């Protein structure tokens, strides 16, 4: 991913109708020469079921994680492949991740952990989607299944 690129994820149902679900967290996974390098949680979705992913926000997360785990987050986004995967973690996965984040960062990221714990991922699920990044803005419709 380059500094001028962004991704817009729109939650939709199987017919392509927009799902107006706020509070959903997704994960974007980056690869280096086809092998998984790292992933970041982004969101939450807005009231229109959209999540806007900007390079600057991802870079801020990468630098935060680099300070904690210097061996794991050295690779810059510009070095990664142009194909990324977008997936929707379950509510349980987000709770576990929030607990780990709070422990690793000794409580410094309470706000982020709180957002993950408040996510509405218990109400919705989706299949993982791989996308080729466009030059400037990539748009993806993520087909979701709403739990009733």
C-alpha cells in the first residue's frame, strides 16, 4: 500500500443491498512475496456500513506496534504486495484481541481495546475477501450475513 492509496469497504448482503451496520471492525492483512506479513484491525464502520481505510491511519498503527514488537513490524507498507485480504473477526476474537492488547501495552491502548469490545461483530459475519489495490482508491463490497 502506498501513501496515496485508500480502501473503502461497504457492507452488503448477498443481493448487493447496503447493510447499514455501524460498529463493525474488520482486519486488513498484508503480504510480502505472497506470505502473510501482518494484519491490522480497522473501523468501526459508520452508520452507513462503510469503513474507510487510509494509509496514514495504518502507518500510525504500524509504528505503534513497531515500538512494542520491533522484530515484527519493520516492513513498510510500500514493500508489501498489492493484494490485501479483508476479513471480519468474530466478536469473541475481538474480545481476546482487546485483552491481549491491554496486557501487552500495559493499559496504554484502553480506548482501542474498548472500541474492539464494543464492536457489533456478534451481529454479523462475512467471508474473507482478497483485493488488488488500485492506484488511488480501492472499493470493495463485503458480502455479509446478518444474524437474527
